[in-house]
C-alpha cells in the first residue's frame, strides 16, 4: 500500500509479476507532480523449470537449455555433484549446455542456479549419450571387370540393427550394397572410377559417414597395333606399350612361331630388340599378363627388310659449305668430313 501522507510504499507482496503505476503528489497550493514507476515482484527463491534432456549420440553437436523462474536476476549456473559428458560445457550466465559430445554413457549431475541474493535452486538432471556406429573400413579394394566381387564394409559401436546406404555417388555398374550387412557384391560390367559417400545408422538414429573411391580395373590391352620394321644387319629396339590392367606387367611370346633369331622380348619392360641378318616376315603373338593375372594377346607380322630397302651407308667423303659472315665479305669455304 501507499501511505498518502508520507509517500511510503510498504507491505508483503503476494503475487509474482511486474507492476507499473503512476504516483501523484500535490501540495497545499494545488500544484501537482506525476511520475511513473515499475515494481518487479519476484518469487522468494528461484525455481528451476522441470524437464529432461534429449538423448544424443557421441561425435555429434549437442545443445540444451534450462529455465528458471523467481529469484532476483542475474543468475549464475553451476554443476554440482557430477559432471557433464566430455565435450559439453554449461554457460554460467545463460544456463545453456552446448558442445560436441565425445564420450558415450549415462551422465547424472545436479544443476544449480543462484540469484543475486544468493538464493538458489537445484535439480538432478541426466544426459544419455548413445555410442554411435563408426565405419572402420579405410578403403575399398579394386574390382576386376567381369569378375565376381565380394567385399564387406566393417564397423564398430552402435546398437543393432544397422542400416547401410549410399547417400551420394553410385557404385560401379553391376554392384549393389546390402543395406543390412554392408556387403558390396556383384559382377562389375564397366571399368573406371566411382566416388561414393557411405553412411551407417543404428537403432538409436546414430550414424557415421565416409567417402570412398572405388576402381574397377579392366583387362590389360596392348596399345601397339603394328611393329616398326627392322633392317637387315642393323640394331633394332621398340617397346610394346600396355594400357589398362594393373601393375606389374609381364610380356611373353605365346605362339610357337618366334621373332627372328637374335631378337628378344624383355619380360619386365616389353622391349623388343635385336639384330637379324635374315630378311623376311616373322609372325608371332605377344601376351601381356598384369598383376591381377589378367591377360590379353596381340598377333604381329614382324618384317625384317633387306639392306637395299633400308638404304646403305655411303662412303666417307667431303662436303663444302659456304656461309656468310656478319660482315660484307663472303666467308671462306669450310671443309668437313662426311661421318658416314
């Protein structure tokens, strides 16, 4: 109540609220002054709003709020008798809990809010952190074109049942991912690279993601359609180039017929080299085997030309070359020996 004679406001408030009102004062001469006032009536002690925290998964961001009524702000929030899950912190002025959860488990603690008059309220709270599944596979082995493929992605943690899926990219043609077991099976029908993003989720909705590059390797192919001809009595060297497949490569002569006498095919480099004195056409077959034991062959008709068709070295001789100087007079002839 307001004492109209002294201006004193006194009493015991019975309702928590904010009250705004005007007070007039008038003197004996009838002069009046008016001013507006507000009184905040707080509860005698702060009271925490009851509620539970939503369960979460580890390795995820988390946020929760706490509400208080009553007391006199500002408030200070603290954790008593227990700890928050690893990675989470309590904002001392706002009462919010935030962070990146790391450790799974059940965490119980007491949260306390203290007002400016040092009155406080406490409540026992808890946060349940589920153990998220984690994809352990670091890479997916390459597949072989037109060969049966079977590889199972591995994981740890989480709670069954699990669900595997591809959320971006596609598996190579002919392969499928088993959504329950994580097995990739089938027979790839096209070679090349595939980039995929795989996820696993468990019964609690916890999940993990990982990116993979998946290669399907085709058969090795000999990339030389025909061999350059050799010349009778002259040294010869050429390489039989291979594309596709996988290292290491090995080269063989797989036919009964062979290159000319004096020629060899290097098993490790694919170099065909030698020197033949017998002109003619020599049919033979080259086979390439790669690191996955895949192979392909190529048939050649290798020609050794007579020396007359290749050109013969000329006799030693001389040649006169005239060249201008960087002056007005003509240069003297220069005599050089023909190296042939």
